[in-house]
C-alpha cells in the first residue's frame, strides 16, 4: 500500500482564531497550518477579491469543483467522496506540493452558482427547501467543529490542518489518508483474530477517549470510518493481520456533538442523520434522549463485533423488540468467553447497563465483563405494541436544545430504560441475492408457518403469490396485507397510467388535435401522482418490524439439477425464512 501523506500540524493550536495584524488586514487569521488563511469575522463585509457577482439567470449545479480549481492555495485534483454535509477532494498545496484532503461544506439543499463573467468564481447558496437561515447556522457549526477538530492530537485521529470560509461556504484541510478501511480489510480477508481485533479496539478506544476529554462525541464509529494506513504489512493469512507497524485512524466527524454537562437532553430534528444501523445505539434515534460517552462505547463494541464475525451487528431497534439475550458467540462460536461477555456488555440496549466510559470497557476485552455487572435481569413485562418500552419509560426533564453537527448533548438526564431489554434471536445466515433470502425446494406444495410473512405477528388473512403453475396463499396480518396491496397498486397504476398517457398524447400529436395531446399529458402526470400517494399510504401502514413494502415472499424460478428439478423460494425476512425451512425440512 502507498505511504501516508499528511498535513504537518503545530503542536499547540488555539481553539479560536486570534487577531493578526487586524489594523492592516481587517480580517481574522486562523494559523493552524503551514500557510495562514484569512476568513472574514462574523458580520464583516466580504472583501472585493472574494465577492462573486451573480445575475438572476445564473444556473445552479450540484457538481463538485472540477480538477485544477484553486481553493485557498490548494489545487483540486479529484473527488474522494461525497456525504450528507459536503464533498471531500484530493488536493495539492501550492506552497509545499504535499497532497491533502479538502472538505467543502456543501450540504443537501444547496447549489453551486458560478459567476457568468468568471467561471473560476463560484458561490454556494441555499435553495428554498433548506433556507438561508438554516444554511448559515449549519455553516457556523461546521466551522466550530473544525476549530474543535484542530485540537485533536492523537495518532489514531485524522489530523486537521487549516480551515477557512470562502465563496459563502467553508473548507477544512485534513491529512490525506491512504490505505484500506477496516470494512474493506474484513471483506477481503475475513474475520480477524481476537488479538488483532483487541489491538484495533485499544487504538480506537484511545482516539475516542481523546475526543471525550475535549467534551465531544464522535457518534459514527464503524469499520467504514476507520482506516488501516499503509505502513501495515500485507496479510499472510485470511484470518490474521499484523498491526505492529500499522496505524489505525478514525475519521469522518460529520456527526460530532458536544457533551454539555447538566444541560438535560439533546433535541435533534427528525431529518438529522442518526448514525448507521447496527453501530448506533438506541438513544441516538430518539428525539429526546441523552447522549454520552456510553454512546460511543456501544459503537466501539459493534465495530469490534464486525471485525470478529465479518457481519454487521443487529440494529439496536430490532434488538429492543426481541426477547432473546445477545450472545456474540452465536455468530462465531470460537470467541473466548471474555471477549463475548465484553461485547455483550458494550452493546447493552440500556445506556445505564453499559460501561460509562471507554476506559472502563477496554480492560474487559481481556478480563471479561466484571462480575459485579453480571446480574439476573429483572422481570420486565412488555406490551405487544412496537417500542412499548420507550412509551412506558419515564422521561427526564428536557433542557437546552440544539441541532446540527454540534448540537448540545448531555450525559445526564437520560430516559430511564429497563435494565434488561429484549434482544435478538441469533439466526445463522442463509444464501442471499438482491436482498432476498433464497431456499430451494423439490416441489411447489408447502406448509406455511403460522405467522405474518412480513412482520411476524399472528396472521389474519393470506395473499396469493404466483409460482409458475402453482398459487401460494402466503399468510399476512391485515395491516401488512393492506400495505402490500397499496404498494402493488402504486406500481401497476403508475405503469398503466404512464402508458395510456403517452399513447393518448402521441395520438393527439399525430392528429394535431389541440385537446387530445394535453389530455394525454394530464393522464401521465396523474398516474405519477397516484403512484406517489399510494406509496406514501403503503409506507404509513408499515410497522417497524415489517421487512418490505411489497410481498415478503416470492418465486425465484425453477432449474434442473442432478438431483432433479428445484424450485427457488425467496424471502425478505430471515426469521420467517428459517421458520419456513424448519416446517418444510422434508421437502427441501
């Protein structure tokens, strides 16, 4: 793998910009890298060399900056990636000729408008869907996050250089990491050994602890956001890797949030990014819930789980609706009891049952969960309704609220959850293709499990699925049957309406009739509106446990094998597929 190229940083960096020759420059200088970058103070008018004059007809675009563009002394070389908050470029610093990563603040709901007279000048502007006020707030939060990131000093944290405001946007210069992510490592080499996974856990734990000491949370720790940099030697075996000379680096700080002590609960808008299912704890999905160091502990445990099993951990919301204990050895039986109990402790659903800090959790990877923490779960009764435990749990008083990349979050004042919440039944994986679980049978006559194929509840009715010459009566509950029918009506109605509309419009065009053509166009767009409304109605009927809007069971065709003719049965739900397999074992 190639060498790591990173921006050089001073050892002591101020949190906030300081005045630098203000009398002559009239601006603030953020001296965080090798080259000072000047940004206008809040409320100050833009200097003439950075202003962009736009006409009302200037067209907006979502495209990234083209290669060769100069931004603040950095030449854009290409695009590294794009996320919900902006675009990350590969760039070269003109002064030192080093390659760096430059992140441009370009959130969803914005467009780039170029100056008609000078295509090298542009301006990022908010569309009405986002609003100018929301954009300015988010941009200020991005710059505040950059100031905090510049304080991080740990080899396992991506180093941040300078940051500056320009073209009504903001830019953050970081070291260019080269290597492979932990997700890619596991995909290519399979599960890691316990020793290697523990070594990575300690490196990531120290990085998270550094952030926590500065009173901030990462909230998006996962294998995809961890880079194993180039100095690590090539793997010799599929299940082991040597990390003696490697550098594990945590990056992607888009969900960074403050820890505000004593401020009550944090409030996040429903449209905000809540993290990644499987790696985000349950409290991260709530509108009013405390976030703390224990939230990153959950994500660390989930990341180590992935390294050891090569599978994504079950989502916290799914685990909370199940009644089985979480046992990591169900995914990999040879795990030691110490590691298994440590992962189960870190990934407890209730925040109060987890380790409250990274320092408290890391020793348990070798020593196991402390015996004082292993206790018989209290008897808790749960309602059959979805997430009833959240509805019945008392809520602490709310305090200051915030939103965005640095929304206020609190360690104290969490919703009081039961000490032991239901967890998932461990199910072995099945062959999968195109998001369908697939099983083969020797005939088309089956016995169907007595549960809804979509949500798993008690069935009330059945829906017909065509399987060649056979017809299957697949059991569904009434509510799931309704959303499946609505979804199919949306597809069929939209398709037929579009076809009829196009035909009528074509006939009108051929006949040069003033009335027939518009009627066809009206039919066409009415069909699109009908389909959108039906899809919305279908999604409104879905429960959290539902596995798909459309049919949860399908026919995958037939094939001839040496053992005879085989019929492919497809399932959206892994749980229902196992129930069906158990009930029809003699026919498979």
